[in-house]
C-alpha cells in the first residue's frame, strides 16, 4: 500500500490542492457574506450567489488543470507498468479489468487527497474566523459558517474527477499486448506517436474552429461587447485543440529550444530525449503551458482592460483614480486565484519528470557503463527539465498574451478601437523567475536518483 501511495504521490497532492482550493473558496464565500451582512446567509441573497458564481469559475479552472495533470500522471504510470500489465494479460486478465483496477487506484488516491484537502481547508477557515476579528480582518460578533453542504459536493467532484482522469490516462492499457511482457517501460516513439489520425484530426478541427471564432470575436468587438462570448468560445475550442494535439504541437517547439542546450554530450542527449518520445514530452509540458497561459491571460486582460478604460475616463481624473485603485486589488486577487492552478500544473511537471527518470533506469545505467560520469547524467536531467520548462514558459506566455488581449479587445474594442496589448512586466517577470526555479526543483530529485544507482544494477533492472 505504501508503494502505491508513493507512486501516486502526485495524484494525492493534486487532488488535495484542488479540494483545498474548492472548499476554501466555498467557505470563504460564506464568511465574506456574513462579514458584510449576516442576514444574507439565511436569506440566500444575490451577493452570495454572485460570489459563488465567481468562485465556481476558478474552481472549474483548478479542476480542469488538475484533471489534465492527473491523466498525464496515469499515462506515465501505465508506461512504466507495461511489463506487469502484459503479464496480467498473458495469464488471462482482460484489458477492461486491468483498466478498471487502475481507475480504482485513481478513485482511492483522489478520495484520499480530497479528504486531506478538506481537512486543511476547514482548519484554515477555523483559524481565520478565530483570529480574524482580533486582528481586524473580520467584524467581531458575527456568526461565521464553518460548514457548507457544497464543500461535501466539492470533495466528491474532486474524487470523481480524479477517477475519470485516471480512466482516461489508462486508455493505453488496451494497447498493451502479452508479448510486451518481455520488455520494460514502453513509450510510443516519434513515428508511432505521430500516427494518431483520429486524435490529430479532432485537434486540427478544434483549432481551426477556435481561431475562426477568435477572429470573428475581434472584428465584432469593434461594434459590440457581446463579442466577448464569441471570443470565449474561440479560446475554449482553440486551446482544447492545442491540448489534444500536444503530441504534434510540442515536439517542434522542444526541438527549437533544444538548440540552446549546447553541443556537449549531455545537452545533445537531453535535446534528443525530449523529442524521441513525443507523448512523454507532451505530458510533461502541456500542464505547465496551461498554468502559464491562464496566469498570463488574466494579467494581460486586466492590464489591457485598465489601459482601455483609463483612455475612456481621460476626461474624469477622479473616476480614473478610483478605477485604478479598485482594479489593482482585483488584479491581485485574480492573479492569486489563477496562480493556484499554476501550482497544480507545476506539481504535474515535477512528478512526470520524476517518473520518466525512474522508468529509464536501464537507459541511464547504459550511459554510465559507456563512460558518462554522474555529473554528466545530472546535467542531462537538468537540461531536459530546463528545455521543457523553457518551452512551456515561452509558449504559455505567447498564448496568454494573445488570449488576454483578445478578451480585453472584444470587451472594449467598440470604445477604443484596435489597441496593442498592455503587458504587465512585473507579473511576466515573476512567471519567468518561478519557471527557472521550477526547472531546478523539478530536476533535483530525479537527478539524485539517476546517479544513485550503480551501472550494473541499472542494467539488470527490468
């Protein structure tokens, strides 16, 4: 059991973070409502409904990112269990039964993490209402709720989302043949990964539809703010197409960034590893791309919205000053909320890289046997992490700037006309710094593991 929990540590952490986020937002919505008007809780007022709608948007974003990270994690786990699954198939187990077992693991780990997140959220909210009035954060003498039936629903949704993600991530079980029992971990090479016609066709279709809707939204935004809804659907379709087609979108980008790793043996091997198995590289990077895109999109949208609105308020300096102060607080809150999804995506990158290194024990042992030093292996793992993080950062920043500008343009374009996007450089700089730190953190544990095993033991591993 301990081994299973260790293997699914990322799944537990992601589900715990998702549950913590959902339960905390739900409870703090009730606390904030009680702080403003105690009667609103019992009356079910409009204020609480509006807050819950805003909270629901960010909860769904966190669940979406968490589901992708969990599905990618289980895909990587399945790749490492190829030999075990093949042996089960060899002795008569059906693909459906094996897949159900894997999905059951996802449900159990998701429920464990969701309950853990629920407990932490309750403790945080209890601390807030206990010490908040004394610290001046909350009005004294109010009856602050510490339980909401919706929190139980949130825990159940997190667990079920993890189960669905595990089922989706384990879909390759049906493709594992008994003959694969003679091998070890199996990842689809570049030539086979590229031959995914149904998935590729759907990705291209969604991408084309999304880009068309975005273009229509930008044009109509010069006439009506309702174009925002068209642009929203365009962003949803186009980004889903990118996520679905990550197996052919990310490798060319990784190949370009790989040129920056230098001509040394460690750099060349790291660059080759990143594109040798496109699905593994896509799983490692797409979650981080989503996180960076979301944070950048909200930051650019709010910055562009501020610039456009201040232009409209140019004749009223007092109103412009009030708007700027209000928007500064809103930007901080929204960035923090969306940043939580970025943390979930970062956990996925660290875990996927760790699993991929663990499953390449024989490969790393062969490199050591051929003369690679421990330092060279460490540099290779660090270079792989840097390459994937750099690619995800740049791609996510580009997408985020475009989506954020499109949101602001379609909302206020009818007042200001076409304007260039406003780039919030402090936030962009913070994302880059966090990305660099993430690359180092993601590579630290796998690099230590890679050089700890002796070449002989590594070559004997199955």
